[in-house]
């Protein structure tokens, strides 16, 4: 069977000389592949019946007008004929769209996933994957946590959650264990402490409290002042630090249950060896320096909420990546167990804009002797120590507070066993509390 010249040859048949000359042999036969299909014959027959189209294409070819030729070929010929212009357009820096097979200037297209190129019109169907940066067709893009993710990255780097039928960047957590409310919730329901806490008004409370801490600069100035009396700080400073009530704070208090700072220094020196008796002038000087370095008041924004209303993340209210929140090993059950207790609370602190800056946990408990009930503060984070928080609550409510020992079972994480207890009535100084509600550790 004789070879069949492709239909594109008819477009060059402006004259018999052009059709049968060397152009046909060199340009058509060598650069375009020959076909012998019935479809191509039908296309060629249609092209032969449209000599005007052939003349226009020939003219554009001769003039090298690639942009007009691309527009004509894209809209006036079949996909089969468009493919036969591939080499000519490639020489003129045109590319063929991988989707619609139209020709377009290379600089106007888009390189998509897999190395294919598409024209500007088809590019609107593609989206950039926020994980790998490749452009993928919208049929292969998923929206995951407000990001556009391609199917390949989704399957390799993301996790499908059966609980919500969505994809996520983290594995689906194990079902959280359920905890029943502890019996203490009923035991202390009628206790004055529980009744007081449950009746607190909702919303942030603004309080101004006289400052009780003397700054380190003030203590240094007092030391320099006493050196003028040949009294050196090693004779009293260690005892002052041992007597601190706010043990988590950096400052030394102006006033404690043992008296004001001048009286406490005088008592320490009088018990020392050798015994030193401070003059009234020295006592007055210590008091003046201490008051100068003890601001008159500090402003607090705070509230107290039941533990069941804890709804913030592990890195808020002064904490970073708290081990109490689910997913952390081995104490990830602590928060849910704490929220289930009817005798548990959170004391929260805020800045002027209402952003959380600190907190501590609190529980209404009976002491180990069974003679006293107290609100035990523990696990504080942020700018305030446990004793500072206790002093604020005691001042606002007219309560009493003391340092105490506190123990939790191994499933809970406790920052320190040195805690603080508050009560509407006076408490002894040797209180100890423990909470025996067991929870499982995580692994």
C-alpha cells in the first residue's frame, strides 16, 4: 500500500510547485510522521475541501507568525492535526498544553506535578500544594487544616481520623478514659469553702493588693547600710531566706507572721553569736530602705472557676506544653481526671487585655488528721508564687493561709509537695494533705 501523506500536506498546497517541490520532501515528510488511518484520510479530505484555511496556514507559516498560527490551529483543527505541528511550534518556543492540547507561548504556561505543562486557561484548575510546593489538579488536592495538600503528600505525611472523617497533621489520639466524679465532691458539698467557691461571681475580678515583697536591690542596700554599723549580711541573710513564707518568690517579704523586716533582722542578730543589739536608728534606717523598695500595691486580674470549665490548651496561662494534657506520657490522664472532680478548681490570672498569663490548681480537701478542711493550692505557673496567690485570696476573702505538705498518687504530676492551704478559719502550721484518687498513667 502506498504511503499516505499526512493531511497537513494539503495546507501547503497553495500551488502545484509548492505541493510537489522540495518543501514537501524536506519539511513535511522528514519532520511530520506519516499515517495511514481512515481517520486521517477523513481529516485530509475535510482539509482539502477548505482551501482558504490551507492558504491562511501557509501564509502564517511563511511569515513565522507563531502566535496567530497557534490561535488558528487551536480553534480550527482537530487534536490529531494539532499534534503534527509540534516540531514547528517547539522551534518557535511554544508548548502544547498537557490538558487541552492547545499551543501557547512557553512563558505563559505553568509547570505542574509530574513535569507536565499546561496553558494559562487550564492552569486555573491547578492548586499549589502547601507541603511540597507542586501544582496539582484540583481533583487531587485536599483541604487539610486550612492548607491545600496534594494526594501524594496527604498519604505520606497526614493521618485520617475515623472520629471526624477528616485528615489531620497529627495521629488520631487514643480514646480518652472516662473518670467518675470523686466522692469528695459530695463529702464537701456543704462545706463553707465549697459553698463560697461555688457562689463566686462569674467574670474577671480586679484587685489591688499592697505589695509585700522587697526587691533584691532593696536587700542589697540594707546590707550596705548595716555594714556602716559593722554588721555584715552573712550574720542574718540566710535566716531571712529560711523564714520566707513566699518560698517561690525571689524577694523577701516586708511583713510575715514573725513581724516586719526590721524586727525580724533584730531578732536574728540578738540570737546570734556574738549577740548584736540594733539601735533604734538602725531599725528606723532598715525600715525606710525596705519601704522604698517595696511598691505600695500590685494590681491583679483573676478569677476562680470549677475544673470542669477548663477548656484552654496545654501552652496557655503561663505554661508551655503541660504534661497534664492528653497525649503526654505518663501524666496525660491528669487533666481529665482533675476536671471530673467536683472539689477541684483553677485560679487564673490575666493581663490588661484579658489574655491568660498564669494559673494554679486548687482542691478542697480534709487534712490527714480529719480535723481541718482547706483549699490546697498547687502546681502554679506564671508570674505569681503559691504564697503570693494565697495572700491575694486571703486578703480579698478575709481568710487565713499556711504552708502545708501535699501528696498525690503516682498517676498525677505534682510540681512540689510544698503547697499552701487556705481556710476561713485559722489553720495550724503543721498541716498535711493527701489525695488518694488513683488514675492510670499513660504509655
